[in-house]
């Protein structure tokens, strides 16, 4: 039905409505005493994603610019959740983005 209506997003063509749907800060992840950030985002089955972070939204290569936290995050279906325990808590403000690989 989507193709009939002109929506080719399942095939990687056009807008897919991709978005981060939830961001949750966790003070004490799994009783480890360490912080974490849980990101949920819309995804497509069978696809792989990379998660990036920035402290100041500067371009890559500049201080505070985008750096990769993790790549190879496999889709869990229509919504995927990634828990960042790598850079969460390094600074009071972090920005995240998700890229399809």
C-alpha cells in the first residue's frame, strides 16, 4: 500500500520519517554507579546504524564536533534502542544523532 501511495522509504528512497523518539538519562545504569543514555529511534528492519555525539554541535574535526560513539547497531525492527554507556555523563550537555549505514 505504501508504494502505491508513493512512499518508497522501505527501500531507502525518499523520506523515511526517521527520528529519535526518546532520550532517557539514567543515573545508575544497572546498579553500576555509572550513567547511561538510552536512545530510541525509528528504524528499518535489516538495516544498520551508527550513533554519533557532540558537545557543541560543531562540525566534525572541530572542538565539540561530531564523533562516533558506536557503529554497527543493528535494527530491532520499526524502533531500535541503543544504550550509551561510553560517553554518557562526560559533560552536562550531549547531543546525539543517528545515521543509517
